[in-house]
């Protein structure tokens, strides 16, 4: 059985609010409906490991993993894959769990690395 604290909405919200711009691992497995989506966040576990745990607890379907943080009221998601695979399920999960006030920015890993290099050059 997966560690339930990983997927507890109150824990996820607290971790994001306390992240101070630090990247946290995340795993998201979309369910058949918004109520079935599973989002897990951890300071210590990498995204692929969280995704593996989510698949054990959820319907075992496809999912996405990567890094997530909260910066200036915007949830920034960095992962490899399709933006549509994460944006809509994440927004539905946020709305279901009372966190819809946050905007969502989805970035591919290459895009995030390029932005970080550009920030270093400034």
C-alpha cells in the first residue's frame, strides 16, 4: 500500500506552500473522473518513485512525474511529456481540493533548464 501522506491533499498543500521555490518531486495519475485523480508530492522522493506509488494505489493507469513548486502564487510543474497530460488533471485536482486560487505553469524539462540558464546570465 502506498504512503497515504504522499497523497493527502492537506499534506500536498502544506508542502507546496512551504516549498519556498524549492522543487519537490511529484507524481500524478489521472483517474476516470476528477475525483479519482491522484497527486503525490514529497520533499525526499523523486517524481518517478511517487508515480510508482500512485499507480499501486490508483487504477494503475498512465501518469506523469517530475518536479513541482509554488512560486509567487503560481504552481510550476516541470516534467518530460505532453502539457495536456498534466495541465487539465492537475487543475481539476486543485479545484476539487480547494486550491483553485493558484495558477498553473507547465514547462518541459528542456524549457525549464533554458529559463534557468537565462536567469543565470542576467
